[in-house]
C-alpha cells in the first residue's frame, strides 16, 4: 500500500503527523497531505478533503481527534480507500466497524512509525 493520505498533515514540524509523514515518505510511500489549509508538505501538494484527491488512495492515516475521526473514516470509505489507520489515542470502534463492513483493512490506536521501528 504505497499511497497514504495523511489527514491532519500541515507544515507544523512540532506535530506528530509531520514526522510520521516524512518517515513514510522515506520508506518509499507517497504521502498526500489533507488539511483545511491544503498546504504543500514534504514536497507533496495538499488537499482540503479526501474527496478532492485526484486518483486512488491506499491508506487514510488519521491524525484527528477521536470525536472527528468517524467523518474521516466515512469519507475514506466513500473514496474507495483500501485501509484506514487511526493513530495513537484515536479511537472510534463504530467507525472501525463501518470500515470493516465496507471491506477496508483497519488499524486503530497505533503509529506506523513505531510499527516500522519494530521491524528494524
């Protein structure tokens, strides 16, 4: 799964999404920033919403509050993403159940950067 839409990714290097997106990029993934300001991050053009992304998305990586993530997961289902990844402390069992029912691979309350380090 090479194309990762990173929801909540802006140009603030203090935010976890910034570093995780760079690690994903360094590991060979294409990252697509999704953020209200649609900023270009790590050389990749950003979009305000998932539905604005032209082309397929493999993974929707969610750096948003648990109270907001259900809407993001529903949008991931709507655009035909293959997977949703809810970051550490982002928990919504109902949203995960909807994603699984739609056939998406789901990960919740984990960080891909930590998972990559476990493999090293």
